[in-house]
C-alpha cells in the first residue's frame, strides 16, 4: 500500500479492494439460486452470470426469475424513483396479482411539486391519502431515513403543520425531499386514521440512514399512541433490531413484523435471522417479503432463502419434539402469505 | 379486510387475527411439556388442554406441574398484585423450600398507603427495609418499568429525598405507583446498603415498559458506584440485551445474570439465548430462574427448557472437544442452583 | 451467606465466588488449546497448567505458544503500558514479521509529558503523527474508552484545539490520560489525513468503558465525514454490536471490521459470533486479529478458535450448497490474512 504525506479529500492513499457486490452473502445467494434458472451451474463465476444475463435480455431474465420465485401476489411500493415495473407489468410478467402500497413521503413530495400554496398543498396531501385508501392496500413511510424513528408520538396540531409546510415549501429546492418531522408525523397520523396497514422502514437499508436511529423500539410511544385505532403497523426489515421488533409484535396487538430484506442480504445465515424473529413474534404476526426492487434476482433469492430457512428450522424443531408437524405447516403457511392475505385483504 | 373512510379511535377497520397466547414459542412449549403431566398427548390442541385443566381443577394442576418441575427451592417476589400462592403455600404444594424476595416499590407504596406524613413515610420505608433484611433473601426493583434504567448513579441527599417524598405523597392518587426517580434511587441505595442480593428487572416484560430504556448497560454507572459495597446485583431476564448483561457480569465482581423469563418465552430457541448468555458471563455468575407467576405451567416450562437447552449445548461442546465432560457437569450444577444457593444463602 | 446490619463501602457482607478467570469461555479455551503445547492433556486442571507454565519458564512458554499459533505477521499496538515484547522481540520469538501500530492517545500523552507549552505540545503531536506515518503500518485510537464514540464528526478548528490543549496541559496530573473530546477529534483527523489505516476500539473491553457508548454505529457521522479521504477505518472487536459493524462495512467503502478479542473471549461460541459478522460484512472487509497482549496464550487461542470456527461454518455452508468450495477457500484466505496484507501493506 503506497503511503505518503497528508492527503486531502480525494487524495487518500488507501487502495480499497476492487469491491464487488458479489462478495457478499447476497451475491453468493444470487449465484446459487439464479444461475440455474438462467441455464448455468450454481455458483458459476460472476462474469459468466452477467454475460448470460445480457445474452438472454432483461425481459426474458425478469420473466424467468419472477416465475421461478413462486410468488403469487405482489405488494409494490410505487414511490421509488427509476424506470421500474408498475404493479400491472409485474402482475403480467409473473402471472400473479399485484397491488399498490403508497409511499407517504412521495405522495407529499408530488403534492409539493405542483401545489400553488401551503393551503393547497395540505389539501392535496389529505385528498391524496383519501384517494389512495380507496385503491391501495396500504401505506409506507420511510421516516426512518428522513428524520429517524425517534419521532414525537402525538399527531401535530393544525397550526404547527401549517407552519412547517409553509417553511418547507418556501425553502424547498426543486425535487427536494421531505424530512420535516412535523410533516412526517402529520403523514403518519393521516395514514393511521385510514385504518389501512402502515408499513414502516426500520433497521438497515441504504447508506443515507443512521442505523442506530432506526431501531423499531424508538417507535414504542408512537405505537402506544396509535393502539386505539387498531390500524396495523408493519415493521419492515428490522435487522439487526429484529428481536426488539418481535417484542413489539408480542405486546402490541396492532404491530406486525416483516423480515423484508433481512433474509435476502444475510444469505447462508437467513435461517439464523428468521429463528431470532421467531423467538418472540407471535406466529400469526410475522410476514414474508423480499424488498425486491430493480433486480428480479431479489424476488427469487428472497423466496428461496425463506423456504429453505423455514424448512430447516421447522424440521429441526419437529425433529426434537419442540413443535408438532401440523403446527409447523400452519405457521409456515401464515408467514408465507396467510397473514399477508388477511392483513392486506388479498 | 373491510376498508372505508377515516376511523377514529375505536373505529379502526383492521381485523386483527384472533390472537392467541398459544401461537407463540411459549404456547407451543406449554403444550409440549405440560400436556403429558395432565395426561394428554404433547402438542394436543389448546382447547383440549384448557378443558382438561378445568376438569382437574387448579389445585391438582398446580401440584402436578410444580412437582414435575423438579424445582426444590423457590425465591418468590411477594410484591405482585393478585391472589397468588404465598411462599409458604408454594413450599407446601411443591414439597420444596420457599423464601421471600421483597419488592422495593411495593414496600414503599404500602408505606405510602398508611403513613400520616412524609417523615413517617420515610421512617417506615427505612424500617421496612431493615425488617425485610432480617427475613427475606433479597430485594427486587422494577425501576426499569417505573422510570427506566438510566438513573443517576449516586445516592440522593436527604433533603432531595424528603422533597420528592413530599411531592409524591401530596399528589398520589389512592394506590398510585411509585415512579419518582429520586425515591427509586433512595430505595435502591437503601437495599444496596443491607448487603442482600438486589434483583433488577432488565430487558423485556409487560407492555408498560420501554424496552430500549431497560438495557442493563444503562445501569453501568450505578453498578460502578455500588461496587465498593460488594452487594450482589442480579440482572433479571436481560433479553434482548443479554450479551451486554454477560459483559457486566464479566467485568464487575458483584454483578450476576439471571435468565428469568428469557428461556420460557423463547421456547424452541431457548438454547440459542442461553448460548449467547454463556459467551461472556463467567460460569459461576449465571442463574436459572423461571419468572413463573400466576400460571404453574411457567415453572415446568422454565425448568424443562433450561434442562434441554443446557444438555444440548454442553453435549455439543463436549462432543467437539471445546469443553471437558466434568466441566460441563459442574457448570450445569452452578447455573441450575449452586450459585443461587450460595448467593441467597439457601 | 452471612447477613447483618447496614454495611458501608468495604463492609459489604456478600461473599462473592472465589472468581477465577479460568471459569469463562476464554479460560476453557486456554486449557483446551494451550495445555497440549506445554505437554499436558487438554482441559487439565488450572493448577496443573499454571504449575507447568512456571516450570517451563516464560521464554519457553512464549516461544512455544507463538510458534504453535501459526501467525506469520504481527501488527502490534505499542501504546500499552507494561513490560511487553516489542515488535522486534515478537518477530524474533515467533519467527514471523512484526510491525507497529501507533496509539494516538499515547503519542499525545508522551508529548504532554515533555512539552514546555501548548504550542510545543501541538507541534510535537503533529510531528509525531507525521513521523509515525513513515514507519508504522497504522494508527489506533481508544477514544471509545476516553469519551465514548459519540464524537462530533468534523475536525475541530485550530483555536478550539489550542484552547482545549491549554486547559488539559494546565490541569493534567503527572501521567494523566487524554480524554478531552476536542483533542481526541484532533488526533483522529490528523491520523485520517495520513491515509494510513486507523483502527478504532469499539464494543467490549476493560471495565473502564461504558459499553453502550462503544457501539460502532455511534461513529456513523464521523465515518461519513471521513469518506472522501478514503482512509481505511478498521473497527476492532465490535461485540456485541458486531452486526452493526458489518452494516457499516457494507455501506461505506472505507470501513473494515476486525473481530479482535471477540472470538477469543467467546470460546466455544466463536463460530456463532463469526457467523453474525459474516451476515452483512463484505467478505473482503473482515479481518482476523487476536488482540493478544501480555499472555502468549491469547495468540494461540485466537488463531485456533478462528480456524475452527471458519472451518465449521464453511463446511456447513458448502455442505448444503449455499457456498461453493472454492469460494469458501478464498474467503477464508482473505479473512485470515489476505485483506490485512493488502490493507497494511505487508
């Protein structure tokens, strides 16, 4: 490693590894599960995989991977940027059903893009949420990214909301993200009042969060404040705070845990993470999802890792008499989709 | 799932699962271990279990389950509400010995119920603790529930204690709980000064705590401040912060870890939680307990899950040469009761 | 257990177990791995081990254990007190190579011991770091011990640094430790600017830290602020926050995780801790080390526990098809030394 005198930003001397997303549990899991679907050996070299992927073309690859995943119903957060499949395209490609989950921050940002003043903005947000509640299956919030989960629990008063909206709209650069905590709480409470399931990002994700501000336990007071509404709160991902999420699901009737990307990204360790979630989470309150987005590989990997992990855990538990075989089957069915069907009205 | 317009509290639309306490690891463990003691097949249906339980009657069920647990000495927190067995009744029913652990908050609340003024209240608290030290085997605090574990470490001065007691007594509704942090510290220090073991609730429990305020590491400065007294501090439950509890037991001579309800509630995963506790906790500083209360099932489940988990872990470790067989036996004996006998003078 | 009236400090009545460092996972691992190297049976009694050790003498014991560890390159923090082997002596005894890691706090404390005024002190610190960058392979900070990891992220301005140094030097008792947060940040940033790897103590260690102030996630904003410099930040130990460390290594290109003493101290559970580190940490960003210091046993135990744990995990993963055999080999080689060779320029 070359070394020398002071280096400023950009002048760092360290030669970091030619980092590859393939050198992770997720990368290994992609080569294991997806390569055969594209006609390659499991664990083929990354270069071979990418070559074959290009050769087949995105449409063919997406169709193959989606169908191989065996997922029959998709709940799609439509608030992500980029040229992604719509729920309709996803349904068609996969031969499954697909429904929309509305991202609250995106809804507010779209309203801010066009509203002529604060009053109109707030009206559009309210109307947007009311509209969405008629067609979507749930809401999602990324307040974890925007200001962390340690939000004040109560709904903000109308005048504070108005003042915050005023300030945000008047200083917002074009396309600026919502991160005002008062407006975030306003959105969360508006969603809670619809009664539709509200998904909350918790735990790990992209680099633009502070992981220690995403511990779902930080939501405890908000959870307590919303309990009377009985609106389901679905804690997504949760890792590495998933045991705390299980606790919340155990003590609050309206709280659910969804392992989201936690299984996909831990690959060969997915069974261990799932096992920890199954310590305290009541069995009817844990949900499968993949957090797949952009890459169709994530659907297949997420589904296969869950199947393998669940089979492994329940085989072991049934084998030593801790669970009965029929309990294992019914719990598996609940996590794989039964609970989601009930919760989201599929 | 039915959906509709805004619903206020009580008008939530979500239909939560008909939640059953049987749909948890604890519920599965009860059906596994307790059903045979009542003459049923392991994993029989919950309804069959409840029916049989009613048929046999509470006295018979309690006796059977307690004796089957194989527990020979009980340390009973007598500060819980409700018509529970007294230590004497417990001893008689189980054919074991039973001793009292005095809950500090309850002692103070009883004093507040009858004291005619602040001076009398504080005198009664002091006298009560002195009295208890003559007959009980230890004290317990639920400061975790009342104001969280992030308490100031030092003993509060007499005038602050007096002022806080004044304020509490003058505003306390009938039967009101103690949650004043100054009075809590006063109680903790009074107990520490007796030299008797002081149990501290840490980690998970009922919904009226903030789990993230119950991390035993929040007690670090209090632990450091009390070290010169050499009074044993016993951290109860600890989950999901049990690795931190193990660390505290490793670095502070007077700190012990007791897994309490952590094994009962994680059922098929009890071995995994126990294994994590056995990472840093010195082997002579880890204690078995069940946190059983109300339901006699909890005694049997707690005892059986510990036996099974410990056997499993030590078999594995001895099998691959990491531990010797005789070490495994002696560590098991310490955790199962040897350390408790020494610590509580049984 | 004897009990009695109030006992003040020093008058505590509790009789704590005759605590032995052998009654821990580390103690069991020492008896397992080191006893045979000294010609004894694995798991021989502690007394027999200590007797044999005395009989052979420190020089012979050190040589045997170091050579048995199979470690070929040592990176030695030279900022510890006590009569320890120098890197040169270590290299000679082990027949390996040894290099220096410079502890920032020690460097500053040495400068404070001799500098005649604040200006001279700060000059000497700057010069010392510049000097060290020419010969050492990296820097190390124990800011975790001195003021916790929740430091302000940005480099402090020159006048604040000067004022803090002034204050520290004028109030410092002879040999006093550095714990001023402004001076700590000054040191950290000076090290970052050299481009050499900077090791940061995180997670557990000696009793004089607050473990909850050593969560590596508390460094997130500092990590973000230093990203443009591309200087490698190596998070040491990390336990029990190692999953968070893995996350940081996954999302920040310049962050690495080193398990340090986490494997040695968890003994029979080393594979479980390593497995958790291998959930999110990219495989080229995890490093082996032993944190050995003082006792040569720690080198052998650290190396053997890693070998055994890694073999066990990869055998299992390859056995069920999650990893390929050649991937297992190459990842093992990276963790065992490949990444360290690249990072530290060995």
